[in-house]
C-alpha cells in the first residue's frame, strides 16, 4: 500500500471449515492467499501465495470469499488494495 493509504479492516471473517480428509489425516498449518480488497470491501482476485494442500487451499479460498472488509481509504475515498491473508487450519483435538 502506498503512503497515505489507510489499510482495509476485516469486518466479517468466518473461520474455515476443514475438509474431512484433513480431519482424518490430522493436518494443520497455514494457507497464505493474495487478494485485492475492492472499493466495496469485497475480496477479489484470490490466489494461493503459499499452499498447504489442494483441498485445504480450496477451503481457504472458499472461506475468504465470504469475508467482508471496510475498504482501504486514500484521500477520504475508498480504493482497491492488494493484501495477503493467512488462513490457519488446526487439527482436531480429541479428548
């Protein structure tokens, strides 16, 4: 983000589900996504920046599509900006 740009703020960010295969395999880790937050606060152009596994990558993208942001602001106006986000997957903890 350039100088004088107030970054976007996450307003709504549901936690990711985990693919059933990830539960069975007891996988945990992070998927890093690059995306553009639009002037309307919507995630666009979502791409995998750091993969974990194809099924978990897809779940991370599905989750971030639901996110909503207060857009970045420059000179009092909303502007689109590119950001990276990390989605954390944690293995289930059984009693």
